[in-house]
C-alpha cells in the first residue's frame, strides 16, 4: 500500500525513509526519482506503508484448536 507524503522543508530522502522504516533506495525507486536530491518542499511522493507484525496479527488471527488469538 502506498501513502502520499508532502515533502517539508529540511526533509531528505533518507530522513523520510527512516521515518517510514524503509530504505532510501526503495523510496527513490517507488517514485522514479532520478536522484535522491530531486525532492523539494511541496512535492508529493508515494511512500510504501510497512505492515507491522501486530497489524498482521489483527488482520490475520491465528487459530489454535477452537481458540482464536489476535
């Protein structure tokens, strides 16, 4: 799932990637950026949403016998 992000003053590809738990290379690839320096305030980019283990547990509860754990 991709979520939009509006570049703010002082943002870098690396800082955005760290905030979302992805690599800067992934961010550059997903947005077809020619360079990691090709961002500017106001630009809207797409950021992959990382699904955490707790999100998966809720979305896909594990069944053990007749009990459901989430």
